[in-house]
């Protein structure tokens, strides 16, 4: 997906429809010159609805459609006929989208499943017709209720990428190269920092026709949790991943230190991220000999790790095995 086509933040203005007015009509026929009230109810105003869709991967389609207006309900009519409801407006969003009130910042809803719906702005209720107000002491009420006004609300939509595995690392750690090797994704790759400016998703095929989704999260820099670089925008995509795969290149000055810096940025942004299962891959291991690998092993944190080289295709099968084992354990924990 081209970076210019990936939109993960939009602000929209929603307005639901006004309810239709009730009718104050009196029954008048050839042989019934003074019939009673027969005014029908007004129709409900249209809702503004948000709905999850697997066919959408970005909020791009909302970038230039900032105003969403639902239809108004129709007025009631004679002979107790009800007015038609206003047209609902449905906003389709990718899974992993959060809707927030733009003024208060309060989370309105989270869309994580296909077909999941939530009414952002309910339509105004239709007014009741005069036939509801007939009593023993007032046989001919000549009044009816007006419809209620619709609701106006400004909403912020934020997309947090949904994936089984999220790649976490500094710029130029080899995340995009790894994703291109293990999946059919074609992220932009170059030998300079911040090549990746938006998340890339890839489906990784495993044994026996199994598969999982891997997300290449744009590189994190030290201070990202304070908003340095594009840190906050990058970090929110990590929240939705089941497993975090830390990628540290073998030519780093201090592999353990880089891992701790990355871990600290996640902790500063959201401490709950530390509850996710963590894996470590040492990339570019084709630069190492057996002696150096043995020396590095003594410095690594106590989490599952493996050595890989995306370019030389070394350790890729072992990496997939490690990830699948972690996913299997994670799924069992959720069931328990």
C-alpha cells in the first residue's frame, strides 16, 4: 500500500436526521363530516452508524468526506399513516478503528470485528400524531408533536492496525526486509532510516496451510513516547498486536541496550504493552561467526530469541516456528 494512500487519522462531523412531525389531521369524508383525529406519527430521523469492514484497510475514503449527514424523517399523514424514516448513513471503517469525541477525547466505541456496528449519532424521534391525544374530555385534539432534532457531534477516527505479530525496532533494523521475505508484502526498502512511514501488513504462510498476519511498524526512536519524530503515531499501532517481535541488528553497538530502550519507549507510552508476549530476533546474523554468536547469547534478555538473516534466508524457518509457538500459547491463555 502506497504511503500516500494510508490514512490512520481523520476528524469527521456527523449529524443525524430530524424526526418527522406528527400530523394533526381530522378525518373528513363524504358521510363523516366531523370525524375524529386520524393524524399519524412522524418518522424517525436517520442514524449515523459506524460499521467494521474487512474490505477497508485505511481511512483514506473518509479523508475528503468530512461531513456525514443522515436523512430527515417524514411527517405523518392522514388516516393514521406514519411518516417514513430518514435515511441512515453508514460509515465503513477498517477493523481496529477507535472513535473518540473530538471535544472531550472520550472513547465512543472500538470496532474490532467484521460487521460490528455502533450508532454515533442517533436520529431524532418522530412526533406523535393527534390521534394519540384523543381523550374522553377532548374528542378533537387539533395538535400533534413536532419531531425531535437530530444530534451533531464531531468525531475523531483513529486506526490501530490489527495483526498477530508486530515488528518493533529502530529505523533500519531490517523490519521491512524481513516482511518482504516471509510474506508477499512489498514494502519500500532502502538503506536509510525512516523508509517506512506507515504500517505494512503481510500474511505469513506456515506449515500445514496455517498462516498469521505480521505488521511492519515504522521505526521507533528514543523519545518516541514523548512525541519525538512520529513516535506517538507509530506507537499506537503496536497496541493491537498479539505478540511483539523485537528486531535488533547484529551490528548494533549494544544489542541488550537497544532492546531495553525499545522496551522503555513502549512502557512510557502504555505500560500495558509490557503484558504482551515478547520475542527477539537478531537480524543480519550473516555478519557473525559462531564465536560472536556465542558471545552475544550471554548478553541477551531472558525471552525467546533467534538469529536470522533476511538477505541470506538464514533462521527464517526457526523464526516462524518460534512465532507460531508463541501464538499458540497466547491463544490457549485467552481460552483459559
